[in-house]
C-alpha cells in the first residue's frame, strides 16, 4: 500500500460509492431468503464467467459453459479445426474463471488468501468498496492476473457482510478496452460496473420469478392432492434437476416424478436439456438455450460391435470419393519361410565332416 496521500479524493468517488452500496444492499435483501436463490446464483455465475472471459479476450456462449458444468457435452460450432480449437480454448478459460468465482481449487484458494491479506489494511481504513478498489488496481499494476483478485472479491463481500453468500460481482466491465486507467477515473468506473452487475442480477431475479409464476399457474389444474405445483417450485429452485432428485424432494416414486416431468414437457413448461433417453435433466423453459448448446450423441446401430464400422456395413453409406480405386493397393502375400538353402548347407557340412573322419 502506498503512503497516506491518495490520488483519489472523496469527491471523486462519493456518488459512485453511494449508488453501489445501495445496489448491493437491495440485491442482498432480495436474495437473502429467496426460494430461487440457487437458480439465480447459477445464472449469475455463468454471466460473470462470460463477462470475465470476454474482457480477457475470450468470447463464449455461456450455455456451453453451463453444459460443461452439468456434465453434458457442449456443442462446438466452429467451421474448421482452427475455429473449433479456439472455441474449446475459450470455453476452458471461462471454466477457469467460473472456478475462481464458485468452485475454487486448493491452489486457487491460496492465491485468493494472498489477495485478501493485501486488502485487509486498506479495507479497514477506507471501507470495503473504496479500499478493495485501490488494492485491486495496485494488484494489477504489480503484474498479477485478474482472476485471483476477482475470486477474492467474491469472498470479501461475504466476509465483510456486504452479501450473505458468494455473489459473483467483480466489476469486470471496468477492464474493457478504452477504459481510462487513471486512478481518479478508473475507480469510479469500477464502482459503476459493480452497480450495473448487481442491477443485472436483480433483473435476472424478476425474470425467473415471472417464469416460475407462469409455470405454476399452468400446472395448477390438477387434483386437489396433486403435487404438480410443488414440483414446479422444486424445479424452479434448481438450475437443472433429474427425475430421481425430484422424486426424493416430493417423496414420491421415480415413475411418478417421470410422469409429472413428461406432462410438463408436453405443456411447454419444462424442457429436457440433455438430448438423451437416459439420465435426463430438466429445467424451466427459460433454460431452453442450454438444450441448444448440448451436442447430440450419435445413435448406435443395433447389433454393431464396438470400434469403427466397415464401410460396406449396412446403414453406413460409402463415400465414393473416399474409396480407393480397386487394385491401387493390393495386400502383400503372406510370407512363408524357405529353409531349403539352409538344409542344403547343413548337409554339405555333414558330408565334409564324414570325409575327414571327424
């Protein structure tokens, strides 16, 4: 930390500090005991990882990241090997950003602990928002990567009581190209980015609440003892859910849960995001883009063994352009050993030995 003299004056950040603090307070109050909190945080972390990767030069589809996180195979849409490789690299980078924000490894925890230790004194002296802004800027000027401090911020908000959970608010937009790095301009820009991220999560809450209410209303025309409405509540509270998990939460059989899920799919309230017949995962219709980001698994041919099929097998059309002309490469005849010359030499040696009386 530098000396007591600060380039930023209170007048430079007072307005931004006030707006950001109010936005943070409103978001925490809204999500503190919200029934959709886990679903909201799932979406918010996807968006935060996308923003962090974007300002670092990696553009991704957040639903591809969601597919990877849920153990599904994301669809890679590149036109050639170079584009597909670039898309995979970007997806891997975004996954690392998600780890820093939500599922950190042991080595990442060590780096974040280091960042938090640097922030302790400035935060205690200037407050959590202003102090963390100054330390973040000095962290970058020291040549450190952005990701560890982003993860540290998520934990700092909870440690200082700003949020009741690990909310992924990092101010990534302050690192966009064209943003002034002058301290008196960058710190207000970073605070404004924090405010906009908090407001974006609040908008996300309203969107999910509206989808939840609509689905609940359309699932309500059941018997008096039906658990359809409760099932919608449980599905809405989870980012994605399986029939087994739904059955356990409803205290019903897996078959009964499957019947409810199929009924919801037919009515367009719920989507199957896995594109497969077994181990299916479901979510409210707002997660339909996740289904489009999941790669389609190739169907197996009945009776076909493992391995690459022969080109002449039924059901696998032969590409005439890829077939070599007949006779261009003929298989070599099987090699057979010829010991006639060796046997003749051995007989000659035996004859010579007899003639000399050996």
